[in-house]
C-alpha cells in the first residue's frame, strides 16, 4: 500500500523521514444528487432540449468550486455541450459559443418554474 510506503519506519521513503504532502489548488468533487438531476431533466423535456441520459457514459472527475454547493444543499452540475468538433473547455482555442446562452437560460428558468409552481 502507498500509505505503508511512507509511514516512518517502513523504509519506503528516502532517509526514512515522515512524508509531507502539500495540496495546491484543491477543488471539491462534484456529485449530482438524484432530485436536482430529475428536475433538470424535467425542465429540458418541457422546453424541448434534447439531452443524453448518461447511459453508457463513463463518470467524469470534475473538480470545481461548484462542488462546495453540494455540502449545503442537493445539487447537480449541468454541462451544455458545444459539440464534439469544438475545442475543449480549457483549451486555449476554446471560445464559448454564445448561442448556448438562451438554451441554458431556458433550462434554468423552466427548472425554477417547475419547482416553484
């Protein structure tokens, strides 16, 4: 085990000194709660936005400051896809497609309407 390798006296690290770990840029993980996911799916159906149910898609490991919200209330992270041929989010060539703004707005407004009645 890695933890055993770095325990003092195990001989797993140089000079048998206690290992020190420094964390930099820590983000909370994002974990979607079932109820908010259901509300987002309902809103997307209501406004006619097609979406992937997630069948067969491998989990992502997003780490965002958004992850902190889940500590205080059930939450869900929604990704608006720009398309498979579009530059990736953190790619220097990425340019947010403004045409997604009305789509995202419709989804969130409908979610609020559905929840508040």
